[in-house]
């Protein structure tokens, strides 16, 4: 089984994913269609169309994918061969996913899909990311992160002030 995933580079939010029996250009375009629909980029007027960053796998160098990307007015950037660090965020996502879900045996593809779906939900909406200032990818993707971080700073200042007052009170 292969997992085709579209991850937002800024927020690390998993926009779309598809479990495939093989990895063809058609599977990639299906996943991209799902991502464009989920993000609204397929129907909204945007200044900058999304850019696809991928490795050099056969499905990503296929002519069918190139035609699809051109038709969508998108651009495609491929990482350097044998240099997975270029796609570090998606590589790290796949590693995290594998570490969580490959601990069990799945006898039916539907069971695996359900487990992936549950993990994507957890990853997007509950799992805090240190690189995102400890907010979830959904918070960053939907623009809630600045307000959350500001609220945390205010609570931290209030807590420090309260502790100082408590210390002065007990020291006196």
C-alpha cells in the first residue's frame, strides 16, 4: 500500500491523503484534486496557485502529472535526487505516521484507512508542534495561531506576576 499525502508547507496541516494500491500519476492527481477542493483553491481566485514539492518518484515525473499541473496553473518543484531533506516536512510526517500505525497488523485496507484517518485527525487538531510555537497544524492553517500565542503570553505574564506576589507575601 502507498500513501499519497498533501501537506501544507507553512502549517504542516494534512490537507488531503489517499491510500493507494500502487503509486501512479492518477493517484497523485486524485489526491491533488481532493486537496484543491478541501482548501478552496479550486474555486477561489488566488494570487498564487499552490506549488507542488515532491521527490522524483515515477508518479511525480510522469507526463500525465505534468499535464494536470499545467491545466491547474500550478507549478511543480522536485527535490534533488537522493536528497530527502528537501521534502523534510512530509518525510517527517510519514515517519511519525509509520511509527504510530505500523505497530499493528491490518488485514483489510479499510482498517488501515480508518487508522490513518484517526491519526490525521489527531495530528491536525490535537498534536502540538514545537516548530509551530506549540500550536496544532489546524491552528496555524486556519490562522488561529497568533491569537493563541498572544493569549498564552498574557497568561504567562499574569502567572509570573501572581507568583512574585505570592513570594513577596510569604517572604515578608
